């Protein structure tokens, strides 16, 4: 696996290349997995002497069904960071609440899709840094959970 840190505009992305096949690349971008299909180039060696990258690539979004994983039993502390720019639709916790791993903390809308934000570890909510209707930037702190 190869990891790249990219910056596009003011947004930073961590890209992990998980695998390369003949015409597909499996890449993880900020924790989300994508399969990128590369189109074959015509034989242009006779036309140009400088190597060039493929002209088009198609990003295939990850499957809509969540991956099944074993339950997480870890305990906090953890910081829930905004994975992509979006709108806070609902917040289900407040400071002082105690949550378990897998507890739904909030719903966030990004790119016209609603995304559940889930606690990866149990603990006490020590900080809620957003409210319903807030527009958040990628990388912004949303919720902190103590141990």
C-alpha cells in the first residue's frame, strides 16, 4: 500500500492506494474506499515522445450497503472529525451523555446524501461542537467523547 497526502484548494486528502489491477485502482480517500477505472490510451508513442497519463478516469462510488464488521468494544477518548463538507441535519447527543460503541451521534448531509455519524468507542460526551443547521468544513471537530 502506498499513501499520498494531497491538497486540492484548501482541502487536504489522504489517499491510500490499496491495489492496482490492469485497468482498476482501489483507493481509500479520507477513509472512504473507491474503485477507479482507467481507460486505455491509444498507442501514441509514435505521435509523442513524452509519456502522458490516461486522459479519462471514472470514479465508481463505494457500495451503498454498509460493510459488516465486528462490533467495536474500545472505549474513548475520541474526537469525531467532519469527514467532508456538509450540513448537520440532526444531533442526538448532548454534553454529559454516555454512549456505547455503535451509537448514532448525528446525521450529516453531504452531496445530497444523509450520513450517520457513529461512535467508534463508548464513553461520556465531553463536547458537542455543532448543532442542527450548521454547515461544517472537512476536518472540523464535531464531537468529543471521553474515556
